C-alpha cells in the first residue's frame, strides 16, 4: 500500500511540474509566435531566420519563468552550469523546431503565413517534448537530500502506530 501511495505522490508532483512547465511554455509560445510574426511581416528577414530570432527571445523569457516559477524549489548552487545546460538544450530544441520549419519551407515550398505558423507551431511542439525531458533531467535537478526527506516522510506517514505492549 505504501508503494502505491508513494507512486501516487510522485505522479501528482510530476503533473504539477508539467502544468507549471506548460504555463511558462504557453506564454513562451505566445512570445515566440508574436515575435516571429512581427519579424516576418515588418522585415525582409527570411522565414527560418525570423523563427530563430523569435525563438532566442522566447528562450530568454522561458529561462526566467522556469527558474523563478516552475523550478524555483530546485538546486540553485550550480547557476553557471544550469545556464550552460539550459542554453545547450534550448539550442538543440531550436535546431529541432527550425528543422521542421526549414523542411516545410524549402523542402515542400509551404511558405504562406498560415503554413509557416503551422509548421513553426509543430516544430515547437516536438522540441517542447525534448526540452521538458532535458530540463527536468539535466538542468533543473531536484535537491537529492530534499527528495530523500520527502520520500522518508511519505513512508513514515504510511506506517500505522503499534500499540504499546505492557510487560508484566
């Protein structure tokens, strides 16, 4: 019974984390698409380059949201390493989403504003799956001692008190 409850607690924690990640990511998506469309329509920058500019702006916004909202309770002692890994994995995500847009635009000739937004959105979706896994696994790591304490408290909370035996 204790293992099932511990699994439920871990699953609930993961769902809350995913919801916070989604909230920050949702606003980041609006930033990304907004900047993309502004750059695309106000400049002569080609579509994939406009996407890269927009994604870089969104990456900066997302870091602040993830560090100070989604993962604010995570280890903060390795900030330089955290930033380096965040930008490395963000760069991989940028390559994934730009690759989708590049293939649609230059491989298939789908370059209308609607098509560009659809494939940018699709690329963001695919890259987001990678980012969620990499950020939670490598960038914003849980504090080991805190997790151990929470697991122990969960385990101890499940134990039923034993009646004292009176010896005669």
